[in-house]
C-alpha cells in the first residue's frame, strides 16, 4: 500500500484554469462535510442528489446541484458518499 503525503499532492489538478471538478454524490452527514471542506479549499465542487431534501439543502448552501446522472457526466472526480441503507 502506498502512503501519500502533502508533497505528493498535485495541487494544479484541483486548482487553476484547468482545474478538475469534484462531484460529491449525496449531501448527508458525510457528503455535506466533504463538500464544504473542498469548497473552503477553492475546489470546484458539484453535488449529485435526487430531487427533494438533500438537493434543496445543497442548493440553499450555494452548491451547484445536479441529478446524479448529470453530475457524474460533468465531473472529473466522483466521491460516492451515499448511505449503505435504504
């Protein structure tokens, strides 16, 4: 297993004019926290969520929110932070 350190990070992939877009799938407790941390770090973040509660909460928080199929097409990096229960 490779361990990554700060010096290993290629910050130019996530910032600048050619920055990648990160999609956070889900805006529950985990998705909310990750999305806000990335946003606070000036990373391009979009939220993938179904219409309703989480969709509306993410939009109200100022995120660009899309339906899951649209969000995955628009993103370069996808973080799946959905609950493992229904």
